[in-house]
C-alpha cells in the first residue's frame, strides 16, 4: 500500500511509496518514519504517461511560441505557425527531435505582402555533419507553402558551454568538448589518430586544439610542422600561448624547449596540469587530448582536471593490445567518460589483389563486443600514413581524398554526433518540474524516467557538511530540511553528476548513481482539463 508523506497533503498529485529492491531485498521504510540511506530501488511510476505527454506538448508549444516571439509578437500569426509547422518536419538525427523543438530556428521574419520568409538555423557546432541537409530541407519545406515566393535561410553555430557546473580553470572555460584519444598501450598509432582526427574536425569547420599529454615521449612536434616551434608565455597573465599549424592550436611539452622529460610521476602530473589549464585556448569547439599510455597518476590527473566529453579508443589487431586497451576502457567507465568509438589501426594491407592480415584479426571487434562501444573504424597499413606522420603534414591534409582520409571523415562525423547526443542527454538528465514541485531524472543511456521529492534529495546529501566523515553520524536531521524546499538551480557536472543549488546557498553534488537509489515519487494522477 502507498504510504502518505506530509508533502502529499500539500500537493494532491504526489504520493510516496516504499517498495522493495531487486529480488531477495528487504522492504524499505517510509520517509515519514525514518531518514533513508538506501542502497538501490526499482519503483514503477504508474499513471505518469498522460502527465509526460502533457509536459512534452507544453514544451513544444512553448518552443513554438518562443520562436514566434522573436518576431516581436507574443502570439504567432497564422503565417508564422505555417512556417514553424513546416520546419518541424525536419528531424535532427542525433536528438530525434524536430529542429523547432530543439530551438534551432532563430530570427524568423515574414513579409506576407511579398511572400518572403527569412530565418536563421543556429546549430550546436559548426562541424555539424548534416548542416547542408538542414539548409536544403528548410528551403524545400518552407518554399512548398502556397503563399511563399522567396526563402532566405542563413546558417550559424552557437558553441555549447562546457558540461560542467563547477569552477573550471580559466584556460578550459571556453572549450565546448574535450575528446580523449587513448589506448593505454604504446606504439598502436594513438598519436596518428589524434592528430588526423583533430585536422578532420577542423576541416569540417570546427575550432580545434590538440594537447599532447605525453611528457616522456611527445609526438606532436614530429607530426606537425608549425612555424613557431616554441611555446610563448604571456608575462602579464602568466599564461601559455599555444602555437598553431593550419588553424589548429597546439600544446606539447616538446614545444617547451625541454625535449623529453626525465622526472618522477608527481612532477609530470604537475607539468601536465600547468600546460593544460594555463594555456590560452580561447573558444574551441573541440580539444583533442593525445593521452599517454597507461592508467596511472598522469591519466587520472587528466581525467579529473579536464571535464572529458568522450573518449576514442585506439587498438591494433593483436590480443596483447586488447588486454591493455580493456584496462583503459574500464578506467573511463569508472570515471563516467563514455567511449564513443574504437579505431583498429594497422588492420591489413592489400597486395597482388589479395588482402593480408599480418597481425591477425579481432581486437577492435572484441572491444566493441565486450564493452558495448557503438562504432568501429578500421585503418589499413599504408606507407603514406606513416610518412605523413614523419613529414609534419597529417594524411587528411596532404591527401584529403584518400581512403584513409575518408575513414577519418567518418570518425569525425561519429565524434561530432556522439558529443552532441551526450550533451543533450546530460543537459536534460536532471530538471526541476515547477508544477509538480518534483525533480525529474532521466539518467543518460537509460530509458527510465522518475521523480524525486526535492527535500528527499537534499536530505540524502553525503558531503562532509551533512555527514560526519569519521563517525558517519548525520549532521543534517530530517526536520532541518523544510518539506516545501525547492532548488534554485540545477546544472550538469560532467557526465556523472549534477550540482544543485538550494535557497540556503548550499551547493549539493548529486551523482546519478546516488539519485537512482533515492526513494521515488509515484502515483501521479493524470491532470484534469482545468489543471492542464
């Protein structure tokens, strides 16, 4: 039986329910009797489908109204509604939502007398692989309206803010996406993939930087040939000015005039931290980090200092490579960094009309199969690919029409799409529903959506301000938190948590894993027509 919570008396639409965990778990106590620190729960949310549909319809309606209000009217005219309805036929393949609901349509202008329509499509990245399709389709669907004689579509991109609510180092504060290229094993072609991926993204129109994080054996000075091969220091700001080659910003210990480092691990971590965070990267759409081999202090430092958006894993066909790569994938998994693609390098070569596999087969596909990474890309053994790395001109620049360049183009499209999808999932993972006075949670890569009572979330804080770190004693008591407390702000914090700001000024870090264990709100009845 559902147990009434005091909050449900104030809000007639919400009822709390205690249930059991997975099989063989014991029943949990109601919040009205005891403050809970549960391990996990799986609670079905009944009768919320109608509410979800209403919420979705309202969000779409608000989006359309917002687009129309850009023309100076609070209510869209018939012609504006016609245009927005036509544009809503265009679905973003990454988000699975029409471009009107995504908020891409800006500056809508209509001259009914002349039959002219103008608007701007503002995308989330200049490297969007479907921007030409969007432009052509937008022209097509709007021009099909019987009263339209001329359509003027302009394309733009608004760089997304970092997926991080905390205080980022100044150098990283204007970087939209940080991509780690990793293998955890040396000699598999990781630097080759990192450099060619970066220049592929730049060729797609993005602003890109490369950070060579291998202090012991930096590869970037060999693989690119910038005019200035020494990093400069801004004496006033005490920041590092990156060097550039063909529009891509570059930072490597090899450009510091020190060659290769001979130093202990803690010192290396400090050097990497300084190079990464004090560099004037400026506004970047993508920063590609060429990770050093291994899963030690240096790798953990990078993952903790930089809010990584995603990782690309590089391997070779041998079983030995798979063993080391698997360690890296598990490291990223623990740090909540999604691995979006696997690149299997040196797969094969063609000779005498036959294809040969000198190192065997299967390492890349085994990584994909075992860890569920969605995309696999094969790179052949090509003398030109190796030669381009030694000459200082990446293969995708020296021969952009080659098979290798096409593979990197596919990889670049994959990275752009997956980053956009991750950002969308993270930005909408935890929100506050003001009407229900409940926190709505949909963890990335999960189809389940559930509701949490704000006071319950606040009481379940496990920081040192709420729980004694030595004794485990609860500092914040049940009655210390008002039943009607509402969050002031909820912002994503990387790929693993959200930062919730409360009216008393307290900032709570709530990991997704913890939110999934908190007792949930259930029994949300459908809204009446009056309430709708």
